[in-house]
C-alpha cells in the first residue's frame, strides 16, 4: 500500500516498459525478489488467473493467494478452489463480505443484484478487496486485454488508486495482460490444470450465479455478465475509475 508521495512515477513507467517484454515467469520472479509476500495473487479462477497461479507455483514463488467469496458463487467454482489447493498444497484465502446474503436482504431488500448490481458488487466484492489491499504492496491479477473493451488498455505494471478517502494506492501487476484466449487455453491444456466445468457449457467469464450466463458465438468473454445492465465490470478493477 502506498501514498501518492511515495510513488516514483518515472521509475514505474521505466520498469513497466521493461516488464512488458518479459515472460510471465520472469515478471513474477521480479515481483517476488522485490516484494516477496507483500505481493499476493488475487484470483477468481478464470483462465488467466490459473496461468499466473501455475507459473508462480511451478517456479517456487510462494505468493499468498486469495479469492473473493461473495456467497453467490457457483458450486463448480468452489470445487475448483479445492482442487487447486490440493494440486499446489496451498490454502487459498477466501475474502467474505461483512453482510450475509440474508442480512443484505434485510437491509437492502431481496435479490439486490436484480435491482442495483453496482451496489451489490460493492458490498460483496469491492469492500472485502479494499480491506485486503491495505495489507499488501502488490496485487497480482490474471487480467487480459482481450477480455473486453474496458480492459484493452491495461498494462503489465500499473499504479492503482483503491481508496479515495485516504488516498491509498497499490501496485497492480497483470503478467498475462497480452495473452489471447487461445494462448490461455493451450497453456491450461499443456499443464493439465483443472478448470471450471462450466466452461464446457458456454460460460467464459464466471462470476456470481445470478449475474452470469453462457455467451453466444462472437460475443466477448465478459458478455455473459450482468445481462440487461450497462455493466461489464464488478468494480474491483474499476471502482475508482481509470488506472493512474
């Protein structure tokens, strides 16, 4: 976690340009050597995140790993979490919202995601993540530019403002930013990494059960999220606007 005055912007730009030219394992090794366990992998078990996780584990880079459990995840997603923990011999920390589904319904009405998905995502995803990021210097993601229009400009190394009230920032590392869906697919197959069985049913970006559907041919990977709303991001990557 950083304050604005602690950020060397010129250095970030220079290092970022260098990292863009490196392989995923080299990017992660740089991060491990510089930050160690003050960096952590955040994953929702999408393809890019599985690549990052596998590259870290196979290269002996013992980053902590966390995921956000909204209480609305598919059973298949929770089962995949168990399989990955068994495969790598790790514990993946689950971040939970302060409100249970029942308590949220009492306070905001039932099925908030049908009426105000932005608020629901803030309560169940953004706030738990904000608390976690205060403990870290680097947040490692599996974001890729090809996933959607809103992600086309992401960089391998970014400075991200996650708390406007206290003016707090974090280094955000996206090692597979430039990877295509085909590259991810081929990598997962080569390494025989377990994936979410929902992928075989037409799901490409898998979030909460009420807000995720299979996609049609030709739709972008995140088109199956929040159908009927002008929304393509849950907010954990965009809740304070553009990356700095």
